């Protein structure tokens, strides 16, 4: 009935829908199988069962067996292993929203479309929101370490560049200062969390804060370790800072359903503003103290 010259486009659309549902079923099932948290595994299997039901609906009309998109399945699987299941599935749902126009066209011949739309728009989102992931519970500690490292170190490296003008000395000074600061930040977070009875595990929170801080510091100092000219290294460091802010803000925005651009611009402007002020301070200190290294 559907596979006729007049309805070929509609038939091809159904095949795309069918393949998409089976692919998502494979993604959820594959990741659920390696998820250690019983609650999360149950949520993922419930979503997978919905996707398979949708696949069977499309198959009932196409009368075709069709395989999943293997490349997409592995892409999201690896993304989940690297960046976590909550981020991965919210990104997947955000990027793969099917066209409402196509749904309405299909609705004229397929009565089950309304049920599928309800699942796609409501049920899956509600289920994904039930996911409980440790890295998101400690995201406040990660934000603390990242923000402090970016704000303090873009300024510190900018100031040292004009005051010292020696890449190796700047890199050594930056690493020593950064590692000491990361230990201090981790200890402060530990004490802060320990004083809050409703807080998360203080030791884990301090590790998240300190490790985020020191990794960020290393990425910012890296150009000074590679390049001998600090004036070439500085713009690369500032660019790296913007990239870190962009990627982290995007991650948080997707994982926690937060606005992206306002948070990104706010954090980027603060980091670059402090770097600009530190530029001037470093130049002034060099001139006043007559430092030549």
C-alpha cells in the first residue's frame, strides 16, 4: 500500500525512521550492558524497549528487516564511555529530533504516530532525567576547580609574560604555582564539603576540584613548554582558555539543560578581562622594578 510510485518518498521516510529507532535501541542496549549502576541500567533498558516498540511499528508498515547504523552506534557508545551517559543521551536526543512536518505527514496514514510523538517528546526525556551519574553530582567541585584555574592562570601567565619574558621560566613558575594552588583548592573544597552535612563525599569533591585545577593549569602552561617565544605562547594559551571554556560550558549546558551562550560569554569575558589587566600589571612591574630575565 505504501510502496507505490506515488508514495515512494513516504516509504523511504518510514525506512529512515525504522532504521533510526533500531539504531537508538542498539545504542541504549549496548551502553546499558556495561552500566554498573542498577538504577541507570534499568532506565536505559526501559528507553531501549520503547525504541524497539517504535521500530516494530514502522516495520509493520514497511514489511522490511533493516539493520542499525553501526557507525552511529559505536560513536555514541564511545562518547558515553568518555563523557558520561547523561551528556551522551541528552546530546543524542537534542540532535536527532525528527521533523514535526514529517510526523504530521505520516500521521495521515499511521494512527500510531501520536503515541510515538508522546514517547519521543515526553517519556524519553523524563527517563533520561532519572539518570544518576556521579560526575554530575560533583560538577560543582569541577566548576570550582576549572573557574579558579582559568581566571587565575590566564591572568598569572599574562602578567609573567610581560614581567619575565622567558618561556621556560614562565612555564616553571606557572607549574609550581599551579600545583601548589591545586592542592590548596582541593584542601579548601574538602573542608568546605566536610562542614556541610548534606554535601557529597568530601574526599571525592576535593579530588575533583584539585585534579580539574591541575589539568587546566597544565593545558594553559603547555604552549610555554613548547615555544621559546613567550609572545607567541601567550595568544595560544588565551585561545586554549577560550576553547576550554567553550567545551566545558557546552558539556554542562547539554548535561544539565542550561542556557549555553550567556554562561559561555560570562566566563570567557571574566577570564580575558583579568588577563588584560594582568598584562598591564606585568608591564608596570617590569618597568618599575627594572626586571630583566
